[in-house]
C-alpha cells in the first residue's frame, strides 16, 4: 500500500513524558517529509501550545488540527483553515448542568491573535481546576462567565476524578440531541478530562476535510494515537496505529500496536518498518 499522509497525536504519542520529541522521531519525520509524505499533527491541545511543542519539527511546517479538530491552522503562517465553534446556547446548557455537579469548566477559545486561548472564572486554580491552568499561564484569562456572550468556543473541559464525572457524563449523553460531541480522555493523568465540542469537533472529521482538499484518500493515511479522542482517527485511517502505552479502547480498534511506547520513539520505529527506511 502507498501511504501519502502521516497523522500523529502529541501527548502520549509523538511527545515523550517530558513533552519532547525524540531525536529518532524528528529524523524519521524529516526524512519522510523530504520524500513528499504529508505530515499532520492532530491534538487535543490548543494551537498555541501545539505549535510550541512541535518546534523541533518546525521545518516540516505541519498542518495542526488543534482542540481535537475544532480548529485547523498552518503552523508556518498561522493561517486559519477550518473551525468549528460551539454555539453559546449549547454551552449555556452544558455549563448549567455542570454547576449542578459543582463542576466548573475551562473553555478553550479561538482568540489566538488576541493573546489568549483559555478562559476560566474561578481564581482558585488548584482546587477548582486541579492544576489544569498554571498560575503563570499568560494565555489563560480570568473572566466572569456570561454563557451567551462568549464567542469562538472550541471546547468545554472538565478535569476531575473519573467517578466524579461519571454521572455528569451519563446525563449529558442522555439529553444530547446531536448538539455537541463528548470525549472522555483517560490517558492524560491520574484524572479524567471530559470535553464538550461542536458536533464536527473530531480529529477524524477535521482531517478528512483537509485530506480531501489535497486529494488524499483515507486508505492512504497512517495515524498514531493513544487516547479515546483518537478512536475515530485510528478506525478510519488506512493504517490506524495505537501506541503501546495507549488506552485499551484505543488498542482494540487499531490495526497495529507499536512495539515501543512514547518514551522510546514508538512512532519512528513503526514508520521505519512501514516505509523500509534504512
């Protein structure tokens, strides 16, 4: 099979636990890029963070699908290529239900050029947001939430112990009438991250739009991921690969599991075999 595109998640996949890309991964991606293979990054992180974390491969200028496909930009120019904003009325519905469970969200918003990417409403960062926002994070903005007035919402995030999110997650799935997409990520820390996005807020749907625009078919795509937000990407790609350190759900739907984990250049090792790199 001839593959024309490689799509990789960041945390737990291309990034090691120190949030760096290994030398082997960098070398392999550079070589394949030089041979005309399209390299795409698909991450749950916001664009600003994703761009900084991929500084080691900036010469590749990868397209970045950020916030789980809610926004797509070209990393060399910051060009906004595609976006899927959550309707403020839908956010108000999610927000009010969350308050019943004493849950307070962090919102990822598309305000890249205005100098911030996240907004929150409680000053007690550690207790309320469990360290999801850092005190020195200049890209996070404290505001009073007026749900219907907040614009450009990319995702609504709740970080908590899984059992504390369980009932809230169930309720929102039951009342959802195709108004939003829900992802529960479990491979990021000891806690879970429950995320609400636009119905098209999905790595695969965002990737499919981009791949179609450059005439690349799903069967010509290799994808790497490790968490539940990568499931559709892995299922629909021609070669969907789960990391050795991936969730059980991720491994179950993948066509291949890497021999090595994210701390041991798992991406590079599999690509070297697939493309017969000497």
